[in-house]
C-alpha cells in the first residue's frame, strides 16, 4: 500500500528562516501543540539523516498526568542518590517536568548493524530531536532541549522503559512561549568553516 507523504496545512515560515533564527525558549506555558502541529513536528523528526534507514529512534510523549509521574521518577532518582536530600531539593525535582505542557523524550533505539555503528545511530536520534525543535519554532511554538543528570540516571532510564541498547538523547520541552523569541546571537561562519587543506 502506498502511503502519501504528510503535507501539513499550516502557515510555515521559510525553511531557511527557521534554520537561521531558531532559538531555545525555556519559559513555556499551555497550550501545547495541537494535533496538526504535532503531525508536522513528528514528520520533521522522521526526516533526520539516517544511515542505512534503520530509523534508530523512538519518542515518548509526556503530558498531563505524565508530567507529574515524570516528576515522581526524578524524585525517586534524586532520593536514591542522596537519602538525606532536603524536601526543598525534592520539590525542585518534582517541578522540573512542569515547565512545559508537553515533553518529548527522544530515545536512540540502537541496533546491531555491520556498517552502521551505534554512535551514528545516536547521532541520527539527535538529528531527529533537532528537526523537531526547529519545526516547533517554524510553527510559532517554543521549545528547549534539556538533558542534565536525570537524562542519564539509571533509575530514570528504567522508569521510562529503555532497553539495554537504548540511550536517552534528551527531553524536548514544547509549548507556547511566554515571551517572543529573542534575536539569535550573531555568529561569524568564518570562525567555524575553513578550507582543507589550508593554503
């Protein structure tokens, strides 16, 4: 059966405009992305560079009661690290997921392959995450990619159901920005690009 490529019916900014101007926006509120915006972001994620077409990624959508459950998981992980942790510190861990109406946990789901090493599969999952937050910006949403200790904690990995060959690339916090996106910092491409071999 032939499946047509998804074409979102939304007003999008020019692709280069989104790529050149995307900035992280940490101050997010409801509403989260609607169904049309989600389809557009998810379609963008699945166009990530993917050596061997392994599709070495999967995504967990965390919202509503899931946000509290993720906070509970963070609290358990923090308490496992430090049984004497203060209540105020635990409250901070509990509140971490409440900073956006939707969190997408991006997981590199790596496979054994003779030509595609695991590190390339992790890079592909990271590319999917980048595509998603750029698409969110193009749609007028706000997004920020977060990691931190909780992204790599074995208790959090277990609680999210990660397998032995899976890696949590990060948490994408997505919602409505509380303030307009700021201007991206000015960067001189000549500081990062050079011809090789040099003359």
